């Protein structure tokens, strides 16, 4: 079986400063992988590189997505092929209607998949269905993209976009950042509603608390640009109890 995502020896830098120092990671269809690690360990850099940000220099390694070279794809091509990134800090787009934004995004993906575009009525029905599925206030879709949204609303709006775009690989970059416990649960519930045997999730987080609600199949610990340990959900519980210094000590030892 070809992995959805196959990362081998990935090394990357910014302005000559190494950030990733040889990442190896495989994700198969339907799996949920969590990457945990302290600030500055390279977690968000990895997410950004997978999504196609050009700030980083790829120094070594490869990334295959469904057997194709992901690093050779432009940002928009990755999105059309089913790679989705939920941002740590979703941006506001004043004056850009949510529904117009979503109509363009959804129909671009549908065209790439050989499907007929959705008209305004069909898109509205689909948006209502997905909003109910993830518990999003339907009024939010009538506003400009993220304008005036609370932190929790912005994160749930990201999950709403995920639901509409139906990606193959969903990367959640610190989706729990800045959320109180109620908002965290609502965002996690939305993600869990979208878990399928075909969709793969890469969940990036500092804290085990998110993984109480989005239960991963695999947990990987990143320290100083490397994945230093992998395991099941119990690894996240160990980190919660012992902290990241425990992993550093064990790795050096």
C-alpha cells in the first residue's frame, strides 16, 4: 500500500539556519498522527513546508504524496490535490464574503476532480449540512472571512472549510492554540466528525489535552528538528507527566 504521505530524510533551513534535520515519517490512509514537541522544535516548519510555503530552503530529503513529489507542486496544486492546512493563526479577510470565498475554493477543487461545479443553491445546502455536522453557528458563513471572529470561531471556521473541501490530507497546526476548554471540545468534535477511512490527519500540538478529544493512532515527538521518539497515545500521556526534558534526557542517554 502506497502511503498517503512519505517523508524521508527531510532537512530544511531558513537563511542558512537548519530547522529540520532529517525527518522520516509515513502516514497511511485513515490514520491520525500527532506531532508533539517544545517551542522551536520544527513542528510548524514541517506543516508549512508540506503546505508549500516558500520561506524555507529544502536542503535534503524527499516528500511523496500519493506517490507524487509533493515538493515539486505549487501551493495551489497541493490544495487541488487534497492537501489542507488549518492555520495556527487564521487570517482575517475583510470585505471577502465567506460564501464567495468558499464557492471559489470548492468549485476549483471539484473541477480538478472532474466534478460539476456547484451553483449558489447547492453550495448553500452543502454549507448548511457541514455547519450542522461540526456545530458551527450558521450565521458565521454570512460574514467576511474570519472578520470579527473570536479565536474559537476562527478555528471552527477552519474545520468548516476542511469539511467543505473534503481533503485527503488534513494538517492541523496547533489548532488548540489559544482555545479555552469549551472551544477546544467544539473544534475537536468537528474534527472527529470528519474522520474517515480515506482521510489522513497530521495534528501538531504542544499539549496532550487536545489528544484527549482527538485520539491519535500514533504520536511522534520532535525535538531540535528531529523526530526522536514515536509510539501510541500513551506516549502523549508520558509527556504530560514527565515533560519534554524527559525525552531529551532519554535521547541523549
